[in-house]
């Protein structure tokens, strides 16, 4: 055997070991789909907390997760939840307490709740998200860990609960990591805490674990997918019922509980102008679950994106998961409604959820409102692609994102990354991720946002070679802000050697709301300069024949510790079309007018 082959075998073995270690040490298994459709006991509300800046609470001599109390004359413990501060869950700790605004470290959460287990019932702790490393303990026993701040995770606690009072203790640490996703530096606030809903879900012993029910790609009358049952060891029958279509379909699982499904139906197609959702009910002898699902197709033909077989222009906006007025993480249905309503008022039919999967309320709200979505995992600049653990972590985050949202018709694009630097290790990682995403979900398109283009005179050429493995190319360009205009905007020429649809995934510049000045001076930080920049961008867009969508950066000003300009930024990225109070800047109206024209021409 050659030395080259030996090295390849060693590399593969190393990757397998890394995947095994990550799976067993951090990956919470996907146990329950559609939490909202189950029998749920919410654990949201006030949680007692202990702030642990030196992260000593897991040490053997004072493990906080045991929540021990002094009962005898010689008992002594240097912690207590009894007189602790409280934080609201869901919610970040940074916006709830002034002393935690910049805090990066460990906080311990505790919640007591009453419960009555029943025979023939299974119980699961389901977290919508917590940033970044989370360890979960139930009644004095560790049930699991999770890494990642923006995807859901779950643990079975059937054998950990008892009748009466029960206790959950959660350790959350939001310290940035060189081997994390995202890594050490990124352009948004590092909100820590249990930032999304926490639910205790009860199911039968044999239950409907997961399902994927969507139209087959490029076929508006053929529904395909699968249903997975848990707790079964022999073939089991199930029924899919869509009452409004007067349709029933019966299937039988294999021994492992999975049934592939395929049937003909003629649903009204979901679209931004008609966001039709159908009640889909799945039934077995022991369990029933229902969910609202829309049916639509999305595909690429040449340099066009086709929705339900017809070309569509994506009138978009980037949105961060933050409510600017309260300078905190968005987490509720009310928050989702406000952000998406702003997008619709701008004239959007499309939103890029940046730079991470947003909370599930956002995705489900978009389904109801008819807003198409780009959803991505936080591979944002500075990622340590040469570290082999990154691919395993990234694929796990892809799994968790797709597992949660695969039945949402609003999502048409899974995005792999944002502004990553080309290298052999990056290219290999993103190629593998693209293949993994397609294996997980063959019905949607794959994209990524790059900022590597070549300027020559008045010509801009898309030159990131990873574009060839994508269905749609996303380009972040800041001509007029970080890069001067190389020519008059209307004379700019874009070249696309990959012959694929282009979404201008980021563009814009900063302005402080209410600050006025020169429209020609970039350093003015004025609304007038931002307004003129957008006029120039729109002029350039008219000459890009393969442009199928635009998503300005960004809907609203958002907090970012790296923004250090003491007068105009003050820790905020000011590229929003809306201010940190939700007020419209002049540039808002330029995009609103552009989108109105595109809508009229659609």
C-alpha cells in the first residue's frame, strides 16, 4: 500500500472518530417533530439563575447541578438558587440585566415544575435554542449536552421524572470559540441564555416521531416524502389524511418504523400571493398528529428561479433576530409578526434569515404570511475550516435546521455559509455540506453568500469557484461603502461565468437616523449618502440580466460590539433601512419604490 493511500485511510479514520465523539458528546437526537402539535407543558417563564463567571459550577467539590442544600450542622455549599436572581425564558440575559450586557460566560438556570407521569407515556425536554454550549440536568442527573446557539435540541426524560415536583437545571455558556460555529468574531451581538421556548412534550410509547411531506421537485401534483415512527419493532400501518382535499393515503412502515410515501394530489399551490396551507393529519393505532403544510415547487432553469414553474423575482431584505427597540433577541410570535410586517411594508416577498436559523415562530409566521425564506447556518467568516471537527459540526447544524423546517413551504433556499475565504479546506467542507443538504432535502435549492468578485474597469466578475456546486449564487457587494464605484452605476457590467441565478445577498451603507449631510461623501454617515447609494445600486441592478433577487443589508440597525465609531455607531451597525427605534430612513423609500416597480412588472 502506498504512503498516499495510508494517509487517506488515516484521514478518513480520524474523521470517523471525530464524528463519533461529536455525536455522543454533544448531539441531542432529533426525537420529536412539530413540538407545537403535541401534548405540551410549557416551561417558559421565570427561571432562577446563578451567574458563574469562572465556570466553577461543574467542579466535583461544588456541582451546582446537584442543587444541594445544607441540612445538618456541618453541611456547607457555596451556592444557592434560593435567593438567586431570576431571568425570563425565553430571552437573552444581556438585555434583561444591566450587569450582564457584555457578559460572556456561564449562567445556571433552574426551573421547578409539577408533573404526573402516566403508564404508556414518554416524555421529552425540548429546547428551541440556547447559546452556545448547553448542559441539561433533570432531577440531579445529566440528560445531555448541545453545541450551537440557533438550532433546537431535545432529550428524553421518561425515566428521570416522577410524580409531583420535578427540577430542571441548565448550564448555558456563550463564550466564543475558535472552533465554534460561528467562530470568535462576528458582526452581531453574542446574546447568551435560553433564548427560545422550552417545552416538556408527552407522547405515547409508540408515537409519530418525524415526517417529511412535500411536492416532488418540478411536479405540482405528486406528493412524496416519508413518515418515521418511534417505539415500533414490526411493520405498522399509518394513514395520511388531508380533509380539505378529501384525500386519504395508507402506508406501512418497515421494521425500523419508516414508511416512504408517494401519492398523486392536486392541491392549490402555495405562493406569496396565495399562501395556502392544508391541514395534514397523520394517524396510527396509538398516535395522531396534525400540521398546516403548504405545497409548492421551486427549481432553477438557466438563470431563473421558478416558483410553481414560473419565474419569480425575489424582493427581499436581510433580517437579524433582534428587536431593535428593546436591543434584545427576538423570540416570540409577536416579535416575528412585527419583523415580517416591516418586510411586507417595504414590498418584500422574500427574507434572508441572517446569519443563522431564526426561531421557529419566524418560519411558521412566514408560511402564513406568504414570505419566501433563505435560511442558513452561521458559518460566518473566520471559520477554522482546516479543523476536521468543523465539517461534522456544520453538517449537524444543517441536520437540525432542516429537520425542524423541512415541511415549511416558505423556505426555498438552504444556505451553507456567509463570506467565507476560499481555500482547499473551505472548498472541500462546503462541497461536502452541499451534498449532505441535498441528501437531507432534495426538494429545495442550495446557495451560499460569497463576497469574492473581480473588478476590472467597469466590469465585475463572480469568481468564487464554489458557485459551481450551488443552485443559486449569492453575492455580498458593498460598492459605494467599502469599495468606491469603479464606474458610473448605470455603466457597470456584471459577468457570471457559472450561468446561474444571482441574488444580490448584501449591499448598502451606514447612516444614523436623523443625521443629514452630503450625499456624495461616504464619511458623512448621513441619510442622504445612504439614499444616494441605494439609488446607485438600483441603477446598476437594471443592467444585470441574471439577477433574480436582492436583499439589502439590513432591515433595522442592530447591535454589534465591533462597531466602534463613537459618534455615529456607538456599538450599532447602522446599515438598517430602519433605525434602532424602527423609524424609516430615506433609503427605505428607494427600495420600496424599486420593489413596487418589480412587483408591477412581475
